C-alpha cells in the first residue's frame, strides 16, 4: 500500500512539474507579447494598420481582443452602410456588439490562461493527505508486524516506519512546488485579466469617439 501511495505521489509530482514548465512558457510569452502589442497599438494610428500586424502578436491576449473587437466593428459598419437611416441607436448597437465580442474574447483567453491550474491546486491540497495516509498505513503495518513477531526491536520496527515517513515527505515534495506555482500563476493571470479589461475599455472609448465624430 505504501508503495502504491508513493507511485500516486510520483504521478502528481511529474504531472505538476510538466504543467509548471508549460505554464511558465505560456504566461511569460503572453505577458511579453502583450507589452509589445500595447506599444504597437498606441504607436499606430489606424485599426486597419494594426490588424495587418497581428500575426506577430498571436500569443498576446490583447491582440486576440483587438482582433475580435475589430472584426465585430467591421461587421457592424458594413451592416450600417447598407441601411438608409443611420442614427444614434444604430451606433449604440454596433458599440454594444463590440463590447460583447470583447467580453467573449476576454473570457476565452482567461480560460486558456487558467487551463491546468486546477490540477496544481488539487495537487497542493491533496498530496500531503495522500502522503499522510501512506504514513499511517505504514505505521499500522509496522505495529502489525510487531504483533506477529512479538518483538519491538529497532530491526523490526525501523524499516516499516522509515518507509511510512517517506510517504509524508514525498507528499510535501509534490505539494509545495504545486502550491507556490499555483499562487504565482494566479497572480499573473489576474494581472493579464486586468490588462484585458483596461484594453477593452480603451478600445470601446476609441470606437465611440470615432462614431461621434462621424
């Protein structure tokens, strides 16, 4: 049983480290490309120019928001151009559609950034208890061995107890990096979520100012 617990903990640890390495690459690239895209966005004057350069920022959540919002804006303007009467209600309808497109894109990108983080949280919360279960089982097995042999010498007790304590240690080894990585990634995802909210508001402000000028 203790060896089975150790195998389970080894699985949790290996998968957790794989997720940590993957998320480090994804989130670091998302943050770097988002900063670069913001510089590119404010440097260029027209949405059409920005739209042509999005391929370089495919890993940026902000670039994804811009693409979805810009596509919805173009779709709404094409529909408006086919109407005879273009009033304030039509402009508000286009702005609302753009806002919904931005919210959908923001939700999708947040879910993409948070993918697999639940496994890290699960590992951090359950691995110590799994290790403790292995320790308790190992100690019970050791006492059972004492009862069968009738001897309480270290030669009889020590191997089982040491193996049992290893389970708790491995559980902590699996849980501690997972908890630290989870908290780190959550803070980075929250930062990117805030950046997406700010960018959405700026994008909508630009769209509304452009419509009022027209």
